[in-house]
């Protein structure tokens, strides 16, 4: 990542010029627990359609990024088998882990034993439509932010990354948490709005749009997958 390659992407609050030689793409939590039948969200009765709708645009962004040699880094959320890293029962994540039945036994679509949100099982595998390519990094996190107690920051700095295209789910939890933490570390994050989703749940409406507004206001830039792909295509045409 040594040759400067500037492209400008339409975004809110204003267009963002990024250097492709200093850019990486994150794919956050696009795993069976959140986006597949039989996963944690599905078992909890959460409608998967919003998250499923992000798969195709995300795949297009990834294909385009890879064609330009932009690193793709996967993040997945998973707990250890004894749930020792779920947090105390009074904490927000500890309460969530109980409510979502993390650690409970289940069966994968192929009939193999699995466990909800536990590392090493089908539930925490990346959904097959967005499977990592050979050699692409997969980092496991224990909490909502991809930076919390992980080596993501070290890896990004080692690659010389200053710009991050963020994709994945869910908008108001892991995506917003990750982008806020990235902003604290001076990364410029670009979020394609159609590559993320926040399902309604527990009688509460989706807060997808509210999170997009918060991110565009203070913590990053909001765009679309079409604008990302279009900008990268223009850069290829000008080469």
C-alpha cells in the first residue's frame, strides 16, 4: 500500500476523498447468528429480512474492493464455550446474553450440533454468501465494537490504513459502536447505508435511520454501495 490513489465518493455530510492505498473494508458480524435461519436472531423471532437485504450490496462492494487490491477484514462476534467473557449478569452485555440465550444448544441446518453465539460452532460462522477469501483476516470480538479488546487497530495501522469502508450489522449496535471507536482513533469511516441494517425487535422500531444520522453528523460519512462501486470504477477507468 504505497502508491497514492485518490478517489472521491459521494456521501453525507459531504463527499469524501479517500486514498485507496490507505483503505480497508470491514465486514462486521455477517454471521449465521444474525443473518441465517436457525441463528440467534431467527430463534429469538427477529425478522431477518433487513439483514438479508444487505448481502447482495455488500458482496458487490467486496468484489470491487478486492479487484482494487483493498484489504478485506472480517469481524465476528463469539463467546467462549464457558461464557466467561459474557460479562457479569448486571451488565448490559451480560443481560443481553441471557435474553438471547447465548450458549444454548441448537442444531445447524445440516443437522450438526451447534451452540448459540459460541466460538467454533456453525452459529458464529460467516454466512456463506460472504465467506472470506483465502488469506483474508477474521478477527473475533467479544463485545459490540470491533476495536474492543481486539488487535484490529494494530492490524490496520500495520497496513497503513486511514480510511475504512464499514459494512455489516447491526446499524445501531455493532456498526455504530465500531465507527465511534474508529473515530476516537482518527480513522475516517465510510458506511454504505444499504450494507447495514437494524431490525425492529422487542416491540421497538428500527433505529437504522437514527444511527445513520448520528454517524453522518459526528463520527463518519454515510454513502451507498452504488456510490462506492461507481467511484472505484471511475478510478479504474482513469488508470
